[in-house]
C-alpha cells in the first residue's frame, strides 16, 4: 500500500467545532477557565519534569473519535507550552467522564 501524507493542521483549520474546542482547552490549560463543563487536564511528568502523558477528561467532545481528541490535545498543548513540549509527549488521551470511570473500574479489577 502506498504511503499517504496529510497535514492535520490544514485539515482542522476550517473545522469550526474543532477550533472552538481547542480555544476552550487552551484557555483552561493557560489558567483562563471559561464556562462549564470544563475539561479536566492531567499532566504526567517524567524525572526531568517533562510532560510525557496528558489525559483530558471532558464530556464536550463525546461526539469526537479518539484520534481527533488526541490531535486536539496535542494542538492545544503546542499552543500553551510550545513545540518542545509536544516533542516530549508520548501519550495524549481524551476521554469522557463515563469512559474515564470505565477505565478506572477496569484498572481496579
């Protein structure tokens, strides 16, 4: 199968819903919370204090697939923390509250 290349930033540039969710996530991450429901952002750092995992729990994106949620998190992280933070990131996971609860139950079982 041939290799295909696609620029996700170009693809998302004209997506109003994506851009609105990104703006809300950036505001929360930058300490400028908006109207509820607010995203719950968990940054996990390594021994060098670099953010390596980000999990965002937020019901506002329940209609988005996992890949789009991850792209949104990476895009917002870059806006708030810069390109260097994105380079260190190994996991960007976006969940709804129900998905996070199921994951927590599965981890305790």
